[in-house]
C-alpha cells in the first residue's frame, strides 16, 4: 500500500483531515485514509481532463452492472439492477429516506453511533429512541430484546436507522442478529434504513450480511452502500440506495427530485474501483490488518483502557475503564487529534482512525503513551 511519506503534504490540497487542526497535531480523526487511491482512479481523471468538458451528465452505462456483480461475488446477494437508486452520499441517502417517509416519526438509533445518526433525525423533526450498545466479546451489541422493547415504546410508525458494520465499534453483525432485526421491524411495520458503507472493509474472517438480503423483498428496507470509504475516494460523492420493495423505492426516487446529483466522474470512478481495484483492495486490507495488530499490541500496555477495534473498518473505539471524561483532552494536549465521543453518544470515549502509514500510527501511539 502506498502511504504518503509526508502525509502533512495533504494540507496543500485543503484536506479536512489535515487542515482542520494545528500543524503540530497528528490527525487520526475523520474517516479518510492517507493512502493513494487505486491507479484506475487516476486514469479516469486523466481521461476527463483530456476531454475537457464538464457539463451535466448521466449515470455511466456500466455502473449498475458493477454493483450487481460486486454484491453477488462479495456478499452473495443477487439483486435486480432496478432496485438501485444512486445518491450523492450515504448521509444524504439517510436524510432522503426519512424525508420520503414523513409518517415515520419515531426513530430507533444505536448508541454509540456515527454522529449523523442523531443529527439527521433531529433535522427532520423526528423523535429519537436510543438503543444502547454494550461491549460483548470485542464488539458492540444491544442487550437481548432491546430493539423489541424500543419498538414497543414508540407511538407512531417507527423507522430503524442501523449501522452495519458498526461505526465506531467495527461490529460485523451476524446473520441471526440481522434476521431478528428484520423480523422485529416487520412485526412493528418499521422501515429499516441501514448504513453499510463499511461492508467491504472487513478485517477478520467474518462475512458481511446486508439488511436487504435477509429481509423479504416486500418488506420496506433501504440498504445504503458506497465504494468511497473502501477505495479512499470520499471526495467524489457517490452511493447507492438498494430498495427491493416497489412502493418504498418509488417514494425514495420522488424525493430525489431537486436533490444534488451524482457527478458523472464520480459514477465512473466508483464503477472502475469496483471492477478494476481488487488488487489494490487486497493490499489495503493487509495494510489495515497490520495497523490493527499494532493497536492491539499497544493496548496490552494500557489495561486502564477499553479498546475495541472490532472486525471491520479502520477505526478503534477507546474508553477509559476509570470513567475519564477528559481522555480526549489529554490526547489533544499530547498532539494527537482523535474524534471525541460526545457526538457519538459517549463523552468518555474517543475514536481513532488507523487508516494511516505505520510511521504516523507509531508516532501517534507514542504521543498517546505520554498522555497516559
């Protein structure tokens, strides 16, 4: 994997990760990586520059086929290409899903979870019903029947916002869990909206189980996926909402009117990555596994911390066993900028992004040692 030898050079390109904080802080926060994207991305960009015209565009002809083939080979999920609704990102897809279903006033949300799981329902004026997640064998799971109890407490038609694999815990939810989630939603007439952007960044031997694969085709589910995290092309917003049930899909597509469209070049980059980026992808998985192992070894020297790296993503969830609410401040003072846990639902935790070079990670962990 080609990591930037001097990743601070990313500041010259207005990188949110590297430009938001001071030059003497190592940024291991926002979830993009410090590696060069697959060669096919540069080829797409070169061809676009040579063409030199950047007007309105359409979905590239092979885009849906790329997703259909990818889902069949990687996740054993055979879909109809008509189920695919392209969107400019997973988070916009979450909001559009709620906008398309104004009757879903009560929203079940796992906690801790990616901050937009709280902000998007709030923007849409919905009521938040948290489903607390707890450490279980190195993963984050809800207590038994927690989802059923939360659904029973709702007063309006509910929706379930889920994150699979989990951000920040990296939990790859097993097939029995996903089947049960779908069954509980069906019993409560609840819409399921599942953020599955981390589906292809699994670092263990486990397999991802898509929500839409486990639910009956006539059950209202919206599975949101993208190649942007996997291939480090988050600057080219492109995602898909996979919606088998016809009425749910119709309502979602009607909501897309006047929304930002996917850039033509983003379609082509996603298609190329799915079709041509697999050798690069294997190198990335090996590099991320090595970084994850480095964090696992580091954790052995800090029994005062609870550290969850899970089975997926390039994220680690760190919490003091002594209820240290100032953990993030201490790391910041040592020159390491992590994501504070408050927006995720846990002010005593921090999220670490290990999608960086081994040298950057080593330096950050050394600085964190000094803070501890």
